C-alpha cells in the first residue's frame, strides 16, 4: 500500500481548477492533451460553457464546457466526515495540522490532499455521493467536476422514505415542492460550469418487489388510497375503469364491495399497504406505476429546466440490482439526458445487463454507471458492498477489465466507482455493510488498485475510441 503521507509533503500551496487536468499523461503508450475539465482535446465539439452529450456518428460522448470529448471516470463517497471518524480523526488532524476537524487548517489540508490525489489517479469526476463542500462550494466556485443534487422528494432507499413521502405526483402540491427545491438547489448553480449534471434520488423504491425488499411502499399503493380531491386518485380510477369494464370485476380481484366507480373514488385507505394479493393486482400496480413515474419525471424535468436550461438532467440513479430499472426505464428515459444506473454484480453480468437496458431506452441516449464496485472483505470490513474478490490483485484486474469492456459500448459514457476511502464495521450505519475505498482509513492506497485506476485513466480515451459504431 502506498502511504498517502508522502503526497501531503509534495502539495503545492494552492491547486486551481484550471491546472488540475492541463497536463499530458506520462503513460509509455498514450499521451493525451486534456483541457481544464479533463476533456480530451483530440476530439473537439462545439463549446457551450457547460457539460452536455453528443453523438459523433460512432459513439456517444460527454462534452466538456470547452467543447472536448469527455468520459466521466469518477468516484463516490468523498465525504469529508469519513476522515473525521473515531478511528482516524486524530491521524488526519495531525496530517492536516488542525486543532479539530473542519477548522481552517483541516479544510485546507483536506482540499489540497483531495485535489492532489484525484489528479495523480486520473479521476475526473466526483459522483453524486459526495459531501465535501470545500471542493464543490460555493456556487460557481467548485474546484472539480461533480454531480449535483436535485431531489424534490427524498426517495433514496437508504433514507427509508416514509409513506407520506410518496405524495400525489399529479397534484399541484408536488409541482410546488419541485419549484421550492429547484429554487434552493438548482437555480443558484445554473452558471456553475463544473457541474456534470443533476441527479435526483439514489435508487428510489418504485416497484412492489423493491418495496418488499426494503419493507417499504410505492406510489401506486399510496395514491390509490387517497380521497376524491386527489388528481392521482382520479387518474387511478380512470385507469381501473378502462381495465375492468364493470366495478363487479374490480371487486372480484380486490375482494371489495364497492357499489360503483364513484364509491371507489370516494374511499380513503381502502386497501392495505401490502404486496399484491394476485397477478391482476400486480399488473394494475405495474400499469399505474408507469403513469406515476411519467408524471413524477415530467414535472421534475420541466421545473428543473425552467430554472436551469444549462445542465444535464440525470433523473434518479435507478437500481439495476432490482427490477426497478427494467420497470421504469422506458418511461424515465423519455425525460433524462442519459440513463443513470447503479449495478453491483460480477464482471460477466455487466455487459448482458447493459445491453438489455439499452434495448429498453425510449430513444437513443448514453448510459452512465453511477455506482458500483468490486471489493475484498477484511477483518474490519467483513461485508463490503459489491461482488467479493479473493485479493486486491483480483479486484484491480476486474476493475480495469470492467472499464475497458464497457468503453467498447458506443453508448457508455462513464463510471463512478464506490468509493474513495474505507469504512469499517464500527462506524454508525456500517455495521452490516461497509464501503471499501481505494485507500485505507489512514490514507494508504491499495497498490494494485492505485495502478489499476491510473491505467484506466491513461487509456480512457484510447479505449473509448475502440467502441463499436452504433
């Protein structure tokens, strides 16, 4: 493992965004001239001042504000607080010459160390799971390309959203929520050229299968139980009356005794919040979910673009390890600028799944793996997220092979790895599962992974150029 402390001694007094990527790789094979955002100057497009996407006739690319081809090779969980845990806080205070976490010296030391490491590794994006304001704040002054957040509804699975979170997305109330959140989290960043795009929730719970897995609920199960003043309930009633020509047929499936469709409209909390009791109810929920997801994205996208016409709209990072992505992809991709997914699985399954998802996209657009990893269990990390490898060498090999084979896809524009620094089983919330980083809790890099990440970044655009034309 490579001791991070060596690099802290080599830090310059300041690192600016304009110099972060403006260098040539020292690879013995590839030399790339990069712009200030990490884009490849060897393939130029129109410069708009913001990140965007473009198809060059062969493959999809992200495009930097300067107009150069960009593949997003990012990392998640750059949470400054993970350097200030009980098990490593004293170490990092000493390294940053700080009296306490997040004082002026701490913030400056953390910032400089992060920028130095990211540049050395060749990583060019901070993924959506980042809480390091010294790198991304204030608006318009970010020091590194990053994914920003626009979450009108707090539907991320790890937040364990309450049933009340699944509000009527057909209502004015939802539109007002979108408006308020956009004013707070989108409008102030509309001119920030360092933002790759805006992401909504992290693996929201959409389907009945996901709800059962997470012991939670769904839009259809909540909205169908609302009262007659709910636009969503009216939409549900219209759909059911089209699917069942008579209320008696509906009653037979649901074991209810409604005398008319109007009686169903008036009824509140008429159905338990539970998994479907038969295949017909399951089909009803799936069909209504498509309407809910369509309205959920349409309203969010319209509000987002009204306050920010400059940046890419990623939508949610949707879970590819459940049936969520398959269930909503055809709908969600009508509104997003790219397909933003999460998928943790063995190497051989990634290409098959990406091909399957690509065939479901409503119109041609790029795909981005916003979160995944290969990991190695340790004594302090007995169950890290991701398929488990036997050694760091195997992990490094799989990591490099995944990126190389994925870049051969003409619609693949990036991967945001999980993550940067180790967590351990004694951390609050990490008792059952942990995040494994590229370095230990005390900043020592796993040498095989360090070399793998550098190899990926050095061959990034060469491998992208090998994509099979669409």
